[in-house]
C-alpha cells in the first residue's frame, strides 16, 4: 500500500512540474516573441512616417529645402543699360560690367537656395521708376543696385563705396557695410565707406534706395577709370561676385532668413 501511494505522489509531482514548464514556456513566448512583433510594428510605422517626411522635403522645390527661407528674395539691379552706357574705359562699358556682375552674383545666390529677381537680364533701357516698380512688386527682402564709379577720369582714385538715403530704410547702412567689408576682405578692394544724402543731392545715387519698400543700397564696385578696380570687375569678376554674394548672405543670416 505504501508503494502504490508513493507512486501516485510521484505522478502528481511530475504532472505539476510539466504544467509549470508549460506555463513558463508560454510566459517566455508572450514576453519575448509577442513584444518583438509589436515593437516591429511600431518601428515600421515610424519608418514609414520618416520616409514620407523625407520624401516631402526632397520633393519640395522651394528655397527652404536648400537652407534659405522662402522670404529670402533678393533683387539685383544692374544699373544703366540700353542707350545709357554709363562710363567706358579700356574698351569696357559700364552697362555691360554691371549686367555681367549681376548675373554672376545671381548664379551664386541661387546655388545656395536664394531666390533672385533682376531689374534687367539683357541690354535694355530701364528707368529708375521701372527699377523701383520691379523691386516693390516682387516682394523682395533686399535690393542691391550695382554700378561703377568715376572721378573726373582720375586714374589714381580707387575703391568701392555705397550710396543710401539718409532715413529710408535704416537697415541699408548695415547691408552696405557688410557687402563692402566682404569685398575688401576677399578681393582687397579699398572700402571707401557708406555715403548718405538726399534724393535732391544726386538722383542717380539715392533714387532706388529712397523709393523701394525693402532694404536697399547702391554699390559702387570701384572706379572704372582705375586699372586695378576695373580688373576686379572684369577678368577677376568671379571673385568679386562671390564676395558680394557672401555679403548678401551674411546680411540674410543676421535676419534669420539663411
């Protein structure tokens, strides 16, 4: 009798052990495999979401995808044109120098995602009034007008300077200083500083600055009558264009638009 009773206890103990093993196995399965599948589903959703976001950014053609704000619109104004050739020296006309420089700057800014509007892209007459109209209707943030300087054919005078109106807009002085500083640092062209005045003093100097709604400046890129200055806007124009473009970008960075 004792032997049969012990046998029954062993059987029950073995059955209980088997049940415990099954329970432990089920718990391990639920804890490991089920959680792994759930985690995989979550990761899958995140990846899918990230893919859509990445695809949206890559497909987005506006300038923000390249690092510049959509508000970072710049107007380049190559002054003169058409019948108004400006000053000529060493076979180069000012209107051609202004346009070539503006197109080079435009290319450099656009490669960095900055939208550029130009008052002229070919050799044609554009009045001061037309320039202001193009600038104001394009909702640009800044306007940079380009031209050459002359000083009664005095070849000894050199350097770049800017012209702005005295009170409108006040940021124009800072824009001018940044561009001139960039030109001096990169090309070695003398920085003659910022010139201020009224429209009545010299219409050609201040008109676009006084009437444009955005921050604007007129940059005299050097004296066309000076051999060194002329070289910097002709044979070395790429370096000068980069310096002006860098100055524009530095100003936009201060405004948080680049």
